[in-house]
C-alpha cells in the first residue's frame, strides 16, 4: 500500500500555498472517485464459510477499503450469478422472492445478492450443508473517507491521473491564494481523459482474468 502523502510532491507545486491537510483530503477524494469509476482496485476477498440453512453473511474487506461492488463470485469453486442492490438491472421476480419472501428451501446457492447499505451478502437458496470457504468473491474496492493508504497501483501507474484530479479540485476552491480556474479546467480535462483510459484498461484486464482464472487451493 502507498501513503496518500506520497502524492503531495505531484500536487502541491501546482497549487502553491495550499495547506497539506487540504491537499491530502482532495487526493483521498479523487482516489475514491477514480476507483469507483474505473474499478482499478480489484481484489479477491477472503473466502466465506457457509452454514446449513443460513442465508446471510458478512463480507469482510481489507483495512482502509470499502466495497464498491462485487464483480464475480464462486460457490464451492463453481461460478454463480452475483447481483448488487445498486445494479442498473432489475432483479428478476423469482430471485426477489427467494431473497425477500418467505422462501425456506435449501439447496446449492445459484445466486448471490450483495446489499450495499447493510454490507450483507445473501444467498438463494440457503445452503443445504456446512461448507468451509465456500464463497469466493472478486470485488471492486475504493478507499474509505479516512484512509491513510491506497493500493500501490494508484501511485505506481495512475499517479498523474490522481494528481491532476486533486489539482483540479483544489484550484477551484474560491477565494484562496491558490485559486486558479485556468489551472483547474486544464487539470480536470487531463484527469477525465486519464480516468477514461484507466477504465478501459481495467475492463480489459478483468476480462482476461475471467477467462484464465484459477481457484486457489484451500
């Protein structure tokens, strides 16, 4: 992981007089926006044990991170459908019945539903047996609002994009010695372009990994 402060040398020279705490907050906000938009921070989370008849499970993410969305999932080494409650797609009626109705059947879960507000993963139907490390999730993560560190990929490969985004927001602050709308607009254009390219790259990388994914031994 990289300290957010490591971005400061790439930001402060372009907004002279900006206090470090202000710069750090804007850098953090841009890291969150960048990860949410591009899915550049992807990780396979620790496997989840399931219990017979239990339909809901907590999802644990690494420190300094929050789960943006679940990209893919496996149940007992076999891929299964995963839905996020903020998905643009309508949840099928039968799936909704399984998750929100009084459905009490048990079997092999074929669908997972991640509820963003509660951070709980539900399975349908409920497992018919106890299985250790049954659920494996690949997730898109983003930093928390209090994170002091971010994934190395943001610093090593996307430092320019993150810096430009932070410069744009800082230079737009009104009534400051470092306020400069020309600098802000130029940096914003650079950030939006770099962010778009990063999203394309992340999507391609994810597609390749889906084709060649190998489940790690437990």
